[in-house]
C-alpha cells in the first residue's frame, strides 16, 4: 500500500521493479502529485496529543483545501443542468461542514472535544484514536483510498459501519477503495467486492469475493461450515492449512505461498484479469487524464494560507502544554533572580564580572532553547505523514514552526533580560536597554533555529541532544570569554567568527562600555586616556578581552545574527525536505531450509475419512513459580476534572463490581470508549491523576499499590518499548526484573524461551 500510494521510503539500497499506472498514467510521471489522488491511512496512530479530535480533523480539512475542489465538481456533472446545479450547491454545503460529517460517520461525537492524547497524556481511547487516523485522510476528494489495518482496536460494529460507509462511497462516487484487514468478521468480509490474498510477498488470489471459495475448492481445499471464510483464507499457504485439504482431491494441493501463486497465475480468473488489462482503454478514462490528472496541483493551499494554518496549529500545540510553558517561564524568572542577587550592582571596572554576567546571560537563554528538541522530535513523524500526503510545503512548515516560537522567546528575553539588566547595574539608558534585549532575542532565536535544524537532520533525540550540547560547547569556548580572541590559535579562529554567542557577547560588551557613561577619559579618578595611549575607559576594558571597540560592530552583530537565523532556517528546510528517518516495516527475508519444508510434511494430520486419531502426549509436571491470586474489586469509582470546568468532576467509572479467579479467563467487553482501559488502569494502579474510591482486593486482602505492582502484569494498549533493544533483550530484561531473586537464572531464561 505504501508503494502504491507513494509513501514508501525509498533509499539507495532499495530497488523496485514492475509498473504502476493510474488510468494509463505512469506512477513516475505523477509521483509528486500522487498524494492528491491517493490517500493512505497508516496503521500507526501518529497525532499531536494536545490537539482535540475535532481540531485534528479540521486542520486536515483546511490543509486539503477546506472546500469543494474544482476536480470534485466534475464528478457531479453527469446529469441534467438543473440537477447538477442543485447537487453542486448541496455538495458545497456538505464540504463546508465536512469535519462534522466525518466525526458523525466515525462515531466520534462524544469525544470530539477531547484531546487525542498519547502514552504520556490521557486522551481518547485506542479505538477512537484509530478512527481519528482514518478520518484524517478522508478529506480532499481523493479518487483512491488505501487503508492499512483500520480495524485494529475497533469493535466489530464500528468496523462494519466504517467499511460499509466506504463501500457506499466507492459505489456511488466510483471511487477506488482498498482496505487491509486482519481477520475480518464474515459480515465485514461480505461487504467487499474483490479480495486480494498475499502471503510472504506472493499473490495467492485476486478476484471476486463470490468466487474465492469455489476457486480454492478447485485446488483441493474446503472451508468447514464452522469456520469463518476469512480465517480459512488466512490459513491457506501456512502450516495450518491441512485441516482444509480434501483427501480425495485428484491433484497435488499447493503447499507454500509460491505454489499458490503459480496455481493462480494459471487460473481462469487470472487470465480474465490480464484480458481486461490488455483491452483498449475506455475513452472516458483517457479524457480524465487531461481534465483531472494533468491540472492537479501539488498542494491545494497557497503558501500564505498554509503558513497561517500551520502557525495557528503550532501555537495551539506549544501553548496548550501549560506545564512546559510555565516551567520555562519559572526557570527564567528564578535564574534571573539568582543572577541579579549574586551580581547585584556590579562594579564596571571589574571587567571579568561584567563580561561574565553578559556571557552567562547569552549562554543561559541559548541553552534554554535545547528544551524544544523533544518537541521538535515528537512532531517530526507527524510532519513526515502530513508532508507525504501533500498537506503543505516543507518551507511552510519550517517557517510556521519558527514563527510560533517567537512569542515564547520574546517573553523569556524580556523577563530574564529586564531582571539582569536593571538589577545587576548595566547603564541606565532605555536605548541601550532595548539594544541589549534585541541582541538577546536574536541570539535566542538563532540558537533555537540551530536546534530545530539538528532535530531535522539527525536520527533521534539520543543523537540530537549530545550533538546539540557539543555544539553549544564549541560556541561557548570560542565566544571570546573563556578563551579570549587573542588566545585562539589562527587555525581555529574561524570557530570564533561563526559562533552566534561570540557576536552577541561582542555586541553587548560594546553596548555597555561604549556608552556615554564609560566612553570617557577620566573615570573613578583614573585618567585612562593619558595612561593608556589615548584609550577611553570603555575602550581600555574592551581591549583587555580582545574585543573590538567601534560601535559599528553592534550593527554587524545584528546583521550576522539575522543572517545566521535565516541560514539555519534554510538548513532546516533542506533537512526536513530531503532527509527522512523513516524505515519500512520489518520484513522476514530468511530463507526457509529444506528441513522446514520436510517438517511440514511430517506433521500433517491423517487424511483418511473418519480417521480421527487421538494422540496421548505425556506432559511432565511443572513446578509452579507463582501463587494463585484472586482479584476482586468493589464499588470502584473514578473521577477526573472536567476540562471545560475544572471545578466539576467527570465520573468515568460508576460503582464497578467484579472479580477474576485463578484458572479462568475473564473477558472485559464493551464498545470503544466504554471504560475498559480506564478500569484496568485503575486496577493495575496506573492512574496518577483523578480520584479513585472503592476497594481492590487480592486473595481477600485489600491491595496496596506495591502489592498490585508486584502481583500483576499489565499489557497496556500503547506499545512503549526501548527502540534499541531486540525482542529477546526486552523479554530477558523484563524476566530478570519481574521475577524474584529466589528464581534461578536458568528458569528466568526458560521463561524467555517460552515467550519466543
């Protein structure tokens, strides 16, 4: 699906063979505009967690044009003029409110004002988040919809409703819809017109759903009455296919996926497909190339419109995270008060102290921008998804993200700069204070842009953080304070001239010491002009640190900081546009050995009619490494603050009673959003907020938080793992940490092997 939709991350070591065409137009000819024809619903739910469901869908609608597109009008011009006009007007009204319609179609009305959330922020349920992923790609009048495992986390009723809606759209608007599903129910499977069965990269069948069962019967396989047709089809080509074999079939049944593919290539259905492909093109399809495909733009929005929309979204994302914003502002305020209390009303003749305050001020604000690195990294995967869908241009995203950080950087500069400037004892001049603030602000922006570039150019936060701090170290060392300019070797002097911190330090030092108060010959009864070859007091102290003394260097610093800010922005654009840290899904490329093929034959079941063999396998008694535990809960209530009115409480669990006993499996059922995950979070002690009342008991005793964590293993809905660990390493790590020291290492390794 990723290959067909143009979303597959191609690289030098990946080659693709074969032809892909859309209405006889080659894939390569429209690859840049392909996302405007083909939508792709990813199986991964990647969204901004602080946006609500409605906001997420509204932004997608805005990026896709926000109205009925010109190419969409042609789909309605098939009847009488009057009828077409009425249909066109009705469709325009529908598209004006299309996000609300999608919300209703996907059953998201209840949670539309709830934040999407993620593994760190409580939001909608997993099934609701999956529906948001599906709805996000429903905008833009796409002619082809490719949906990858959209039923994961959904109940059967919701899956049926969504696919039934897609079926209706496909039939009425002549739209092409391809949906990949894992084990669909018989009711869902009956909604499809065609089915394509893949196994290990081989095409085992592609044809009408109504003929699939009869086709495999010709190969010697029969679906039992008690077996779902979809489950039956998924077992074919695997080691689970033998119960479906017809013993009396005259020919050898295919066994591996490649043998199924060979059989299908010789079938009547396959020949009919080839004949249809080789038939002359429909004239209407040829005309659609000129009318629809050729005029299609890469992006529906103008640059200005997309920048505004992206900027508004970035502002919402940044400033809705109140803990992050308030944390940064409090840090700036506290550090400013510490600085000014330590260096209160410094003596300007103590040049080391003055330069130290200036240097520390610039460095603190510059390093503070490093806190945005996790935010940039978290938004990068979402950018990849939206950019591959041609929601917006890369330049628009970079510009909007940069502009959205200006308000916070400005507030930080004003708070920190004002405290340090006026309390530490800089020159009491409003003009010089404004210059002081502007230099800090520009250096703050430049370093923020530098970190944004690193976040786009490097693989992940584990690489970006060390590189970012190392670059700060280089900028700091060669800034001219720790090592003065005169002490820097000639072969490293370039590091001084490229450091934004060096230019900011230079400008602020000149701004202080070339002011009217210090640009004098006599200061504190010392005649600097006669004593130091005509240098004023300010020039003398600047010269001690190897600083330039002309005021024009302040203007040069402004020019350089603006230039480096723009340059880093350009580098960020190049990184985000041409460097993509996307990896294709893991594929098993191991070659099956001959022993594996032979073992498949040795494990076959008896084929004779009525030969139901009963095999007794001796099973050794196993030592129990755990104590059976009965879990019971009584009158469980869970309250959380109402987001719209924090003084009110929302009751998510309303007096739940229940139990689970050893030796049994208890099914916790309910539609999406019913509270299943919330109940298990409460029982497992995973809730850190809200109010919980009621009793949770283990073997009749009221459970403490420690007892719950020691006695329960909780498989959460979110898959949170260490990316660098292999599967075996993750299991081994868990096995050794979760089992008591009394359990031997050998048994711990055995438990890992059992899981594998």
